[in-house]
């Protein structure tokens, strides 16, 4: 059974710093990995999707990497801003078309 | 192109009542997924449907919960005889027709169910 872990559970950093969020998964037989953002009381916004054949994806200040063999992914956020404060979720998908989510990292950017 | 729509956004029910949650997928999407987020927990898969078919319901509780995606109209997640433990945020996602590879799932804003 696939298990997804995100460490740390919470993170606070001063505005302007670069930061890395970590995600690990137990079963490397995944199709894709997706990073989401969830604001309090809101839905999920997809940030980046990495296909299993890819090693990284970039969108603006965000860069996500994937190492299937070691069961790890990282989300790098450059030059953090207060608006980046949210819970970040990673999720993996296997051949059954369903996402398995981690419990998330609650990020707070301190102005 | 409107995104995934869910209604109601907030739903309050008393124990023993029924809850009906609706999800309209993005235009052109024929796959719908329901996920549940219990307080202080991660999102958990419940059920995966295509039009008129349940593809995978391995995450659905065995009793009181059912889901459908009719040929016309929204997908419905139905919870009978709700209990306090059903209080959660229920999210719907949709994706387009697959052709052997995964298509990205797009999420709705969720329905927050509170059982009194």
C-alpha cells in the first residue's frame, strides 16, 4: 500500500528566503507526482505535475524534482513571499488513477 | 471554461439525516473522483466514476455512502443517516478521457459538511 510522507509538517521562514519542501513515497511504481497548494477553507490548486519519466518541472518561482528510485520529491520555492503561505500537498498516482496524498506541510512566510 | 463546480459549499445536517453533495466536472471531462479530508488529516480517495459507471470504490465506507455519475447531470455523493464522524470537507476532481496515460485531475472548491 502506497504511503506518502511530508516533512516537516510545518515551516516558518522569513520573506525572501528560498525553501525546500520534502515528499517521500514508499512504492516507486508511480505514474506521476503532483504538487498542490491548499489555502485555509479552500480547495486545491495544482502547482506542478511531474510525469514518471521526468526528473523535474518548473513554473515561475517553483521547481519540483522527482527521484523515483529513492521515492523522493522536493518542491523548491525561490524568493518566498507572504502570499506563498498555505499548506502544500504532494500526491502520487499509480495505475489505478487515484491520488494518494501526503498530510501536507503548512508553510508560513513571515513578512 | 468554468472549473469543477461543487454545491453546496457548506452543508449542515443533524445526525440521522441524509447529505447529498453535487459535483459538476469541467467541460469535456468524463472522469470524476471524490476525496474526503477529515479534520487534521490528509485527503483520502473515496471513489472514481465515469459516466454511468463506478470504476473504483475502494475508498468508500461500506455502509451509508454511495456515489453516482449519471449520463446527464452532476455526480452525486450521497451519505445516508449521517453521524458526527462524517463531518469533513469533501472534494471532487475531474479529468479528461485517458488514452493509456494519466490525465491531470482538477479539483473543485469542496463541500464542507458539518453534522450536529
